[in-house]
C-alpha cells in the first residue's frame, strides 16, 4: 500500500491510460495535490495510487474517470508527521 512518504514533490502523475495529469504540488494528510496544466489544481487520495515509479506516480483510474475521484480539498490526518510534511511542502513552494 502506498503512503504519503512514498510520493515525491514534483513527481509526474499519470492516469492508467498513460495520460499525464500533472505534477505533485503538495501533500497533506492522505491526499496529494495535482498541479494540472491549463486546469485548476485538484486533490487525489493516496488510495488512488497504483504504484510509485522513478519520478512518477501511476494512478489506478483512467482520465475518463478523473472527475469521479478528484477533490477540491484534502482530508486531514491527525498525525503531526503528515501535517508537518504538508506545511513544509507549502513553505518550500512559497520560497521558490
């Protein structure tokens, strides 16, 4: 099972049909934000990850099903470890 710590910031996100969805922009709780090109960013649950490859994340659904699984905001976990990672990721983006 994939965990948030397995997903890298900036990794490309691919649907099961091979379509590039965007890049991992932020990780919070059990979700990660996809920086989608020419579209609003959105969140996906880590449960949707089929596998994590070198530099990429493969999702278990096709682009046809994307609207059924994307979220406008993440679910938050109570673990301070995940909250810290989300804050760090956001801080790093602001500094860039």
